[in-house]
C-alpha cells in the first residue's frame, strides 16, 4: 500500500469555488473552477472533483478555505459552518461535514483570507522570516488574514479587517459608502463595488489616469499605515481584483510613507517599502495553495 | 547555597520609574518609585535599588520594561536601547547594559505596554484563556501591547497603536490634534495632553458631565472597534491615566457596540462587552508586575 502523495485544497469564495489536487505549487495535479451556486450543488461538485482521488488513495487530507463569516472553533457544534452571511442560502451551511463523512480523511477548515496568508507564508521562501505577515484581499469585499507568532489568528471570531473605520474627507469624497453595516468603513469606501457605485462604472473599466485610483490608493494606504502601527508586520501582501490595476501598488507604497511621516524608524518602511508592501507571489492561487498547505499540516 | 527566590522588575516610564522585587503579585518584597530625570541618575537609582538583593543572591533575574521607541531585537547591537525618543537625553540610551555587566544575572528587556499586556495575561487567571489579549494605555501618550498566539508581538519594530488614524468629525470637534508626527491620529486626538489642549484645562479636572468625556469615549471606541475588526481579541484592557475617569469605560463599551452594529456576531461583543473591554485587574501595577513576569520567564 502506497502513502497518499497529494493534498486537496478548496478556496470557497462567494463568487466561485476553486478546487485543487497538488503536493504544492510545483506539482499541481488537477484544478477546477466553478461558480458558487446553491450550497447543495456547489458542495456536490466539490465532492465529485475529489472523489476519484480519494478512491485511489491519492489524497492524504483536504482543507477548505471559505468565505465568511465562519465558525473556526473546533470544539463548537457548528465548526466548519458559514454562519451569518447575507449570501442567499449560505447562512448556517456546513461546508465540510459531508466530505468528512464520505472520505474518511482529515478535512481542515479555515477562512479564505487566512488560507491565502498561510499559503504565501508557507510556499514563498522570501516570506518565511516575515512575522507578522498580513494578507489583504481588496476586491468584491475587503478582508485580511494574519500570521502572528508563527500561527494564524482566530481570536473571538476571526479578523474582519475590511470593516475598520477610516478618516473620510467628505469634501474630497462625498460618496457616502457602501457597507450595509458601517457605511463608510474601509470596505464601504474602497471595495470594487464601492468604486463602481462611486464612479458609475465598474472599477476595472476606469482608466489608469482616472482620479479614482489616487483616491483608492489613499484609503488603502490609510488602512495599511494603521495596520503597520497596530501590528508592526514585516510583510503586507495585497491581493484581490482591485489590486490588479498595475500602478495601484506603487501609489499605495508612497502614500503609506507620507502618512507615517518617518515615525516608524525602520528601513523596511523608510527605504524598502516596495519589499514590505507587495503583491501576492502566488497571484490568484494564494488562497487555494494556502488550502493545500493547511491540508498538508492537517495530516 | 539557596536558590534566589525573587525577581526584579522595572517599569521605566517617561515620567517615573517603578522598581520592584517580588515573586509575583502576592509577594511584593520591595517597591520604589522615582521621577525619570537624566539617564545616568535614573539608571543609577535603579541599580542602587536592586544591588543589595543581588549581593544577597535573592534575585534570579531582572526585566526592564521601557517607554519607547525601543530596540527589541536580541541580535541587534543596540538591543535594550531607547532609540529615537524626543525626550531630552534619552535617545540612544542603553537601559540594561550596565545591569547585565554588574549583576551577572539575566536581564530581560521589553516595551512598557507589552510588559503590561504580559502582566495581565500572566497574573490574572481570567485572562489566561484570552488570546489575542490587547493592553492599551491611554494617558500622556497612547500605546498598545499585544499577546497573540501565546506570545508578545514585536514584528518590524513594535506596535505603535496610538498612531493609527481615526475618522475625525471636524464639525463636531474642530481641535486639530496634538501629535507632532500625525496631527489628528488617536494619540493626537485622545491622549491626556490632547484633552488638556482641546478644553484648556487638565483632563483630570474636567467634571464627569463635561462633553469632553463623550467625545473622548467616541475616539477610544472607534480605536477599539477597529482593533476588534483587525485582530478579533478576546480581551481588551484599558489602562493609563485617562481611563481613571470612572464612567469612561462604560461609555466606551456602549459606543463600541453601536459602531460595530451587530456585525461581529459574538456574545463577547453583543452581550458581555463589559467582560471583553475591561480596566486592568492589576491597576497601575500592570507594567511593573509584567516586568516581574518577564524576569521569571528569562531565568
């Protein structure tokens, strides 16, 4: 009998699911993406993707990294559930129970952005010595995963760093904000849909010289300056759809330096901010490869 | 030969030094407080306080918890130094070198608010299961110490959570802010001196029904809501001189709930916020007893 060689990873997003069989980024055996529809259909497809690999004893374990909010407490009766999401049909959904029952291998569970942070930390050698490491996704929503003192942060629930309040200059930006809970929080001001609502066109269609990007960079920079003051991270990784605008990261780096105003006396901020605030080395695979890393750890 | 029974702790603040010999909060053998004058005189007095205990082999170790910014990297040539403080005479001062040389016992080093966080975590049984645990001091300055995943957070430099930017409603509060680096950051809006400058009288002389306290609670609550979103702490401890205003903590607790607007679905926020955001159980001894705990760990 051979030892299973591979791990299963799922990035379960609000828009799409990504499922992967791999040993790591250098050996990806299979990958599939499909839209997030009903929980039944979506989890059926997830199970169907892994089933042949499990049957052939090729998977040691699986990890599912889900959009949130989720229940991350292993001792809780709703561990592995999506909890209070406004996404229709997905509140109180058990994402891992059936896989556990059917497959008989360990099935780990995490929040999607935590998995992305863990993926970048695990698979990118340049990140191994970076602690704390913060992964932000700035896209349809805004969230952050945190590695601190060698482990992911869960705490009371899990970080929801997209919902911090920022200074909002109403004269420069009269847009009221888009968050149904907090109006002009970070996500309410700077998510993709917030940009779309403010400017009347989808963010990805705004040209590089549109004032939208300076404003967007200001809000992101403010949140990054705040996380630098709060947590003193050694690396901040900015992922998500909005960050695919190529000149945005440079704008953010410069504005963070201006906001901190030489207060944080570290060469990582003063001289090498382009190595401190970076795009994901794993690109759009950070989340699912993070799930692969979490599955590997769960064996 | 007997084993040394006690530990030495120093809380080195910008205004006063507190030195203690103890085994823990239940057995405090000796304690002295004196003003922070020149580094030479202040560190002489610190050494003189501990010298007889060291000579009689009663101290296993010492820890000094200093005001910052400090160098916390053990491999750095300036480990144990206060670095860029504006406090006259104290920039680039080695706080622990002479004690190490003279005493021949381990001398640990930390930032003052980190020591306070560690003290509350170590000595207060109700805090043992609280992770992350955040200790804020709100007084002459504002700062935070963080316990995350069982250890203090250092990172790039160390947290400087008093310098986060907050939403500042200029109509409600035209005060421009007091921070020489960031003007209206948290410390610039809500420290003791900021209150004094805004209202034209020392914070501690403002009566409980003065509007100053509602405004102060708003800023503190905003910073606490943000740290809850960022780090999902299981306990937040609010120390420092400003928090000695008895009704302030209750105002903060209520305003945090309003700001979060039921988004963080945890009973710790929704039902038991008075157990989640608390005053220091060790009172004004949190810092120096934290140093005692750090000394104990350094043996």
